[in-house]
C-alpha cells in the first residue's frame, strides 16, 4: 500500500513540476518579468530601525510610525524618546549631534530589488537572480552575461572553457585564510560526513532496492562543505558595577579577558558557496582569573535550512560543535557552558531574514538538541560529567556568587545585577527605618543580606556561615528552568576524576565500542615522514598558485570589522539587504559576504544614486545635506535631464573610497603589515604627548599633521577620506587596549566611550532576552 501511494505521489509530482516549468517559461517571456525567475517587482524585507532612547533601548521602531534618525542612519529614536531627549546636543560616543539635525521620517519604506541587463541577450534580470556584484563592477563598464548566456557559451566551446577576460573571478570560500581551528573542524567533519553518507546510502539502497551508486548520488545533492574562521580577537568583559562592588572584599576581578572566535560554514550549492551556519565562542584561557579560568562559552549559533541533503543538517551541525569541544579539550579547557535560549519572535541571532518555513525551535527542543550533542561527546570521551548551573553552583549553600563564571551575553551577569539591586533597595529601606513595621521572623532572617548600600560590613551575612542571599534568590529564580543552563566538563589531561563521571549507559556504550573510548590525539597521523620519522611539510597552494599558510588562531589576531560581533554582521546584512529568506538571495548574500571578506578595507555600505538607482562604489558622489538619503552619481549629476525629485539644493561632491584588496597576503607581507601597524600606533602615542617643536623624530611632525587633519576634515572616514580612515583604524586599535583615564591621544576616550555604548546596547538586547525567558517561566508557573 505504501509503495503504491509513493509511486502515485511521484507521478503526480512529476506532472506538477512540468506544469510549473511551463508556467515559469511563459512568465519569463514577459517584457516586465525577470528572465530567470519569471517574477516582476520583488521587495526586500522592510528596513529595521532600533530605538536608542532610554525608555525602550534596542526595541524595534514599529512600522508606519514616525521616528528621528541621524544622517548616517546609525542612530534612531522613536517619537516618545525623541521628545524626552534633554538639551540641544546628543552624545554619541565619538561624535555629537544636534537634536535639530535629526531627520524626521516615517517607518514605511519599501525597497525593491535592483535589475541588470545582460549584454549578450539584452534580457533584464534581477541582480540577485543573476548574482551580479555591483561592488566588483565599480565603473559599470564590464560586460555582463546572464547565467543563461554563460551556459550557452560553455556548451558552444569545444574544449568546455569560456573566455574569462572580461568576467570577474567569482569569490570562493576556499580563498579565506585557513587557521588551525578551521583545519581541525574541517578534517573532523568531512570524515564523519563521509562515513554517515555511506551508511545512509546503504540503508536507502537496501530499502528501495536500488544500487548503492544511485542511492549515494541521490543523497549527495549538495556540494562539499568549507569551514573557515573569520574572527579571532582579544576582548574584555567588564564586570557590572553592583557585582563588582558587592564582592570587592573577595578581590573580584574588574574585567575578564577572553578570545572571541567566529566560525562560518559554507556549502557549494549549484556552483555557488552559500553561508549556512555560523558559531560564536568565547575562550577564557589559563591567564584568566577565577571563576572564568580555562572555560569556553558557546555564545551564539545560527543556521539556514538550505543545506543538502536536509536530513544531514542536525548531524553536521552536531559534528561541528563536537569537533570544537574536542579542540577545546585538547587545548586544556576544563568546562564548556551553554545557555539554551532560542531567539525571541522577530529577532535574528546572526543571519538576517531567514526563510518563512524555517521554524524557530522551542526552548525544550533546543535544550534537547544540545543534550543529544553532549551525549555523543560523552560516548567519544570528549566530555565527562554534564550538569547545569543550578546543581553545580546555585544550590550549593557553601558557595557565593563570586564563584559563578561570568560571561559576556550570558543570563547570570544581568540577573545578578538585578538581584543585587533589589537586595540593596531592601536594605536601604530597613536602614532608613522603612522596615520597622515589618518585624516578622522572615524579615529578621534577611537583615544584613542586602548589603553594600546599608552602611554595614558587606560580607557579614554569608562570611559568618550564612548563605549568600544572591545565590538564594537565584535558586528560586531559575529552579524551574535550570536545565537550560548547561555545564559540560571536558576530559582534558588534568581533568579531576569526579568530573569524568558519566551515566551507566555511556559506560556500557564505551565498553561495547572500545574504539570510541579513546581521547583523540592522532591529528598528526597520515602526514608524510622522512627516513628519520620527521614530518615532511607539504607545500600547498591555492587556486591562484599562492602558497597556503595556516594561521595560529590563538597567537594571531584575525580582525574582521563586520564579523567581530554578531550585531556587526546583522548590521551589514540589514544595511545592504543581504537576506537569507530564499536560496537565490542566500547565494547572492554569500557572494557579497565573500567579497567583503576579501576586501576588508572597502566600505561596508555604499549610497545608491537617486536618479539611476546604481550603487556609487567609486569616483565621486554628489550629496545633498538637506534632503534625506539623496545622492547622485557623477553621470546623473552632469545630465540635466536626470530625475532629481524635489531636490533643488546645492550638492556637495564627496570622493568615494573604493577600498583596498588585502586578501592573499604572503606570510612576510602579513608580518610586515602587523609590524607597521604597531609602529604607527607607537608613533601616534609619541606625537600626542610630544610638545617639542624640534622633535628628533623625523615622523613626529608628519603624524601631528595627520592628527590635526582628522580634527578639521569635513569628509571624515565615513565619507571616504582615506587619511581619516587609516588614522581612525589605528586609534581604534589603541583604544581597545588603553586603560588610562586621561589619555592624551585624540579621540581615545571618545572611542572607548563609543565601544562601551555598543556594549551597553548589546547588553540591553541580552537583558531583553533574559527578561522574556523569566516572563515565560513565570507565566508557565502561574498556569500550572
């Protein structure tokens, strides 16, 4: 019966596909329709604006409501928050803006996909459908061939090779520099995927009575996976004020340094490398103070469901995380922490505008997804004991909150700050006599708990044998959702025996599968060796014949401005309409992401011409300082018939910075570049402090002139000034490391203030996620 139904379904499906192909062919012939997708006008997701006001920070500004925005579109305020802004000047970290300069707009914008014409068949197609890169064809002079014409050219060529003299080379994920971590992950995942694919092919061949080759071909619809690391930078997580003050008597750290790493996974689909998965992890190493010492925190991960075959999605994503935890174990990390919290409705973690039919997992489902992953880790002896924050820390009456790991973006820092604030307020009321009427035993037990703000010794209640009230309140706050705060002990070399304990079923599995119960240390096996047993280094080259160098992601900085945080990547995607809601858009977005990765100095955003709608990516643009979002390219500016709308103001000519390509640097060039950066930072520090008009340093006067230029330049880095951009980059690198409260270097304190503002913005988003989780839990408690 099942076979008959399946056969009928396949027949009906083929008929339907033929009908759809006929309809598509008919639509594609229409003059107003795209020659590839057959559709006419296609709109992007509506632009998203977040309020920067004090009342609703990080909240989306509702559609069809008025709001106020800065000229660079980086800061916005809803109508209510704008009315409550005090004074005429608004502080924005590195800059100030007058309240009168904010532009009033209505959040009802709709943006349409742009078009491009094929130079061969003269068909008009959507730029996204045709994978057209406006940033690569800056002058709009290169001949463009649509995919259909390219296919015809390939077929007509006798040797199968088309002439590429006028066709730019498509960016590839393999061109992104490799690191030790990415090589480790890629090697592991490829091995596991090959084994799993063979198993599935054998099952399919047996169940459907077809050959193994046919079954394997049907399963392997997608191309190979490419795993790359795009970020590896040192950060510092500042401890919040109340937490710092409450546990100062225990010498609690003021900040926790960590290494932020971002992993991106591509799959080649239809000849295009498509971004499908991304992972952010924070590594707190040996040099970290307790309680963060030798811990890793899985911060964010996100994916889109275009991976082929789709049934392999969970398996592959599990293998990536399992391989990373194995890498962390091998590096000596002792614990891994995971907060299983799905994104809020309408929010994105990393990828902007995911497919409508891709469901967001519920909290229970996501938690089980992680627990299944960790169970596989236990079977392979990568992970020992798996617990949760409640059982490991909060429910232990001998511990206080100073022993709980403190991670950027985690649930604990925000909730701890709220709890301490509540305790301080309770203590203040009692200390001022506000609590005289409440003389119950319950009140007496809490006297002295809300310390640090009451005037008494802050550590008294729990230092004399009592329990830390912060931990007490945490117990009641997270008891019902404790399973979402996962703690996994890694089986590193010096792991304690009690942290290697696993359930009986895991022990039984290891006994039945002894090959799994081996801590892997064979990453060097399979390499060529000489007669003395020494490894022979194989020289590998990329597709351009350049030698490949594997970067040490722990020793070298891999800085990528738009991948350094998930919010930066989201901003890049939102600002450029890089969406993932359809496969064709995911392909185009991935192509552009690869272009940005290979051209990191290029501006992230470019302005479109108001008249012809082309992106102005080179030359000059003519900007109106009165009309919002009004720019003309040079051709339209010279054309008196060009559509200028209602703008009749004098336009300002601004040079467009096209950026510099810095991918594919040799090892010597990379080292030289890093050395030059450090020398220039040292020169900036010297020039800022030097007061002598006859300084012996030959470059001191030149650097002073550059710094002065940065103060008086009207174009600025955002407008395309190359001098400002280079100086700004050096100042940003200095500011990230500087701790001086009176640093003489220009803009240092302002940049640090801006960095803190971004951290506060991210913190507000994390707090909103935490508050929603608390609300959901309390509503569940009330309903039960």
